[in-house]
C-alpha cells in the first residue's frame, strides 16, 4: 500500500492519467465483452472471457506504470511484491501446463479452454513481472552510476 506522500506531483499526475486511461479502457472492454456475449460469441470458456479482458487492461496499466517509473512508491517492498507476482505467474502457467500434459486442451470447441485461459492469465502476470524487474534493474543501474559519478 502506498500513500500520496510516496510520489511527487508529477508522478501523481502521470499515475492519474494512466488510471484514467485504464478506467476508460476497462469500461470499453466490458462493453465489448457484453456485446460479444449478447451475440453468442464465446472466445473463452467459463468466466475466462470477461476475466481475460480485464486482466489485459490491468496488465497494460501496470506496464504503463513500470515504463513511466510510477508503479512503486518510496519505501515499498518492491522485490517482495515482484517475487510474489513472479512466483504466482509461474505457478499458474505450470499448473496449466500440467493439465495440458494430462490431456486437457488449450482450445476446446473453437474457444480458449479454462486451462488455456489460466495459462494466458499467468503469461500476462509474467509480462508484468518482467517489466517490473526491468524497471528495478534500470533504476538500480542509474543510481549506481550516479553514485560512481559523485565519488569520482
């Protein structure tokens, strides 16, 4: 959990813009999902159709936060969060792969199966994790080079 004191005014504005775009995208995605379901178009089984669309919005918003450097506030336990997210994504993908090895299919009846949906959610979480790691490494390198410049 972060508070507003963790970010400066510019960062808060960037976060607000990303949140606003994400909210608009979420409303549009849910509207499109409703239209697809009204027309009987099923591209993913069970609850995965709506969930995957929302996961996509969450992933895009999170990646936007990482790219703009406003995901984590000061004092946040970044690596703990990144580790939990990474382990969760790998576990979700691994469980889906185990089910596929046991005979479940990625696609069934011309739509993404529950196993395929779970694997796809794990993949989106992994993308978020990789962007978080890349951002943290970039910040670590820049602070390290700044420290070297100040001691030189």
